[in-house]
């Protein structure tokens, strides 16, 4: 006796994926605007134009939604491909210029996601672990850049670990947010000054 196959409609799968993406997008926007603690699943459903039960069926609970926003942000950052280019550069100035521009693009394009995560930290049951998960790949990339800088001539005047710490200070998400959001700098101006600061200190 042949077993009955379950038919999977490509169009239905595509529609489900689009609904899921829309829910995550609207959730990130709401979390970034109002803060994670002030947003309900019903709010997310309304913003996405679907029923609350669709949100639960497609993505899960509010905590599940935040987790997927974090994962999506890590994947969308494109850090692996960007770092391949950085590690191929052979002068400190070109490495720092690439870091300034690459982290600017990443922070600018992922701003809503970063804000959604940041505003969730005070009320999340494990905010520290959430932040570490959201930024682990970012920090690893800057550590790799620091090791690369120490293999070039001239090397930075600090130990590798301190060089990595300084790269995180200048090019990590908090550095960008401090200049652009808290102090009203343009992304262009922030990129230029952070690059020059890094060259003056490490070049």
C-alpha cells in the first residue's frame, strides 16, 4: 500500500514566509519605537495587519519574536564577507578605513534592529546574555581585525587585546549610537572622525 503524500504548496509557503518577515519587521519597528516592554503581541499583529493567532502560529511568543530579530540581525550584518575584504588589506590605514565604512554601513542599515534589542535589555529576563548573543559575531570580527593589524607594519602600540577593545570603543554599536543618535552627528561625519581617531591612535 502506497503512503499518502502531503502536498506542500510553494505559493502557500511563500506567502507564509512573507507574513513571517512582515511580522518580524513590524515587531522590530515597534520595539525600537516604544520599547520591548510596552509592546504586546496584539500590537504587533495590528501593525502587520494579521490576527494575533497568526503571529503565534507564524513566529511564536513575543520572546520568540525578539530572539528571531536578534538572529536575523546577525545574519543581515554580513560581517563574514566584510571581514574577508578587511583581512586582505595590507596597510593599517586601509584596514581602519574599511572598518570605519563597513561598521557604519552595518549600524546604519541595522539601526532599527539594534534599537529594538537595546530597548529590550532593561526588561528582558536575561538582558546580558541577549546582548552578548546579538554582538558576539561583531566583537569576534573586530578581534580578528586587531590581530590582523598587529601583523602589519607598523603594528599598533598596544597589546592585541587592547587594540581590539579600542576598535570596539570606536566602531562598536555604542560608539556609533553615541555620536549619531545621542549627539546628532551625521553618519558621514561620524565615519570620518572615527576613522581619523583610529589612524591617529593605531596607525
